[in-house]
């Protein structure tokens, strides 16, 4: 079937003149409407105005122009159905083979939440969605183009064969149905809020790719990607075996932690195990960052997930030659690194490219959806408030900031102990997470810190130069007593407990400097 006649009616005019002119040069007759007619005529494209084609003028301020049997009959008629074609012939209905439509920009209109309802209503497209649905419904006979990105592909096929192949027709029809679904959803969202005071959340996920298994081997699982989002779900797997459900949970935690590192020129590396960072460090090079992240807990790093904030290079890859790792996530991988890493047959390599941070964080619960602002940013050094008699040293504040950031990505109750191992470079040496009380997390973090100092051949009293961070306030002085016993001298925490006075007095009693950040960092 040859493309002989096209209907063009677009709000987004980008590329339409060139597309229409190319169709005209291929002998395609073009019908067009309103503003599209004006633009095409001004640029010398020969068209048939919609009113000449239907025999009726556009009316009611353009609300009625394409809603006509001569338009929809020419789109919806099934060419292989003799009765359809006889009826069309009997009523003088000519076939339309290609429809190019995009819609009034309702979403742009309602970006201003105070826009008048009347203005919003006038920007609800009626004829456009009807054309799109009619064309998509009859995709076997009609090509529907709703996205200027598809002009070149469609044009190339028409030039080659005079027609558009069935796979392309199906893809374009699916895109069209999705567009009208999104369009109606946006109208629902706006007027639900305006008329009923209801917040409506509509999300679209696609793909439905099966995973190796779910949280446990007996559970089936799939991953869906949110359309239009550049995130972990859309990352490109370059190598390794299939991902599992738990792999994605760990990978998300690692990616969040690495992409949220303090704004610095330093390279950064994160190692995650069971959704908690067991290694977290910056470095003058990526390899140095990874080495110091690894030294934070070499035992837990075994079988972990690594996320990097720079392109994976050969030197960093060589560090991992004799180490077992499940996944490496990076913005990109250079060729030399790939040669080394591909020697590990099962190692999964995920390339993220440039990410688009989400502004909202969504979490599903049974029968419901929780939505909150994404926890972007971290404690501000300028807002640190020393609350103890001993002033918190200026040269410890950057270490405190780094400890806070690591704490932010550690499950509550979270305690992190960090040190500056070179000027301006930091790593975590002890972490306690996920305990039902804070003092137990603190004991775990202290024990791990002492073990790691020993492994690095540093004296235990080096812990006095570290900073201990807590993701929330200390409810009782017992945590301070425990920290003091192990030599901690610097603490950073949000503050806000009814017992803050007792906590501060306990610090004063033991010669500990403490700052309040005023920013809680819970991660459940």
C-alpha cells in the first residue's frame, strides 16, 4: 500500500515544514488545519485546507475542525473490508494514509498552578486525541506520527518503498496510545486537584524484564523502567550474568551514595553490602578512592557492589583483579578497564551515563504509595553549632561533613566513624547500621573501627583523630559514655532530643567536642 494522502495538524511545528515538503516531493497530497496550514503555506508547501476537504469551515474557535466523517471515515475505514470501502465511496470519503498530529500543550499551560480553569480547559485538545486514537486503532492501514523524532525514519521508508513497514506502524501506534494516555492523565491530575482538592499520582513503567529470581530463590521477579527517567533501571549492562532482585536493591543504594558525594574534585568510591555502604572514600585518583573504601571493611567488601563517580579506568580495574565483586556501576568504562574486568565471567558491569536525579522519592507499601521529596543535599558546615565547652575544631569540620554524608546512606540507627587519611581526602573506617537501638550500632562501629585501624597498622589511639557521626539524636548519654571509653573526641549529630542537655553535659565531662547540624539523616 502506498502513502498517497496525509493529514497534518501539529502544535509543535519543529521540523514539520521540511517533513511536509519532502512528502509533497514524493507526490503525497497534504491536508492541514489552522496554524499548521498557515506555516506550511508561508513556506511554499502545497496543501488542501481542512475546510476545503470537508466542505465545512472550522468553527467554534477551532473546537470543531477535524471531527467530521470525511476525516474519520478516511482514517477508520478498513481497506480490506469491502463494506467499509463501499460505504466510503458512496459518501465521497477519500482515504487518509498518514496522520501527523501532536496535541495542545496542556501540561505547559498548567505549570502555573494558579492558571484559570477556563484557560486550562481551552488547552484541552479534543480533535487531536480523536485523530490519534482513530489512526492508531487502524494502524494496519494508517501511519500515525506523534513525535517529530520519528519524521526522518518514516520519511526514509516512504522514499524507499512508498510505504511504512508493519513493525514501524505498530511502534508508532503504541507510542500514540501512550501519548493520549499520558495526556488524559495530566488532565485528570490537574482537575482532580482543582475541582476536588485531590492529589493524583500517575506513573508509567514499562519493560517488565524478568530477573534471575526475587528476594529469595523461590520468588519470581521483574524490573520495570519508569519512562523518561535516566536511572539505574535504564542503565546499560555491558557484561556479566543477569541481575537479581537483590542485586538491584544493592546497586540502587550504591549508586545513590556515589552520586550524592560532596561536591569536590575528588574521585569517589562506594562499596555496598546488603544496601549499606561498608566502604566509602574519596581519593586523588579513582584507584586511591577505591583502595581506601575497601580498607574500611575488607571482609564485608567481599561479594559487594561498587559504585564509582568517575569513568572506570585500567588502574582501578587492576586493583580488583584478585577480588570477588558482584557488580560495578560507573558513568562509563574505558577500553583497558573492560579488557581486565571481562576476565571475570560473571561480574556485572553497569554503565549509567549521565543520570537525571529524581525530585521525588516513591516507595510502595501494601495497597499504597508513599511519596516524599528526595533527600538531596546534606548538612551545611556553616550551620554547624558547637554545643560543648570544647570548641569543635575547624580542621575537623570537613571530616564531619564526610561522615554525615556516609551516615545519610546508612540504614538507621546509623553510626559512622570517618577519618582524614590525607589532606582533603576521607574514608569510613567503622559503621554500625540497622540496629533497633543506637548504642548497639555505636558499639559495632567502634569495634569495626578498631579492627580496621589495626589492619592499617595504625595505633588504636588514632581513633581520637576520627569523627563519629550519628544519623539522629542520641536518646540517652550511654552512647557518649561508650564512645568516650574507646577514645572518641569529636561527635557530629543532628540534636533535638529532650535529653540534649544531659548529652552535652556528658560530652563536657569527658572532654568531647560536639556539633549539632540540625539535619536528621534517617534512612529506613
